[in-house]
C-alpha cells in the first residue's frame, strides 16, 4: 500500500524534473545560438573596420 502511494507521488515529481531539465536544455541552446550570432556580428563588423578596439 505504501509503495503504491509513493509510486503515485513519484510520477509527477519525475515528470516535472524532466520538464525542467528540458526547459534548461532549450534555454542553453538558445543562449548558444545568441552568443554565436553575437560572435558573427562582431567578426563581420571587424572585417568592415567598424569595431573600436580598447587600448590596453
């Protein structure tokens, strides 16, 4: 009886954990794509000499 109750309670916990991990994966892919886009924009601007480099 107790095992069945624990199993019933565990199903939503497992599902919500999987959902949250999936959301994190989507966010990390979106962030990677955003960073790649920024890098592409920087490289393109550098080719056109529109990037001001900071003096060290």
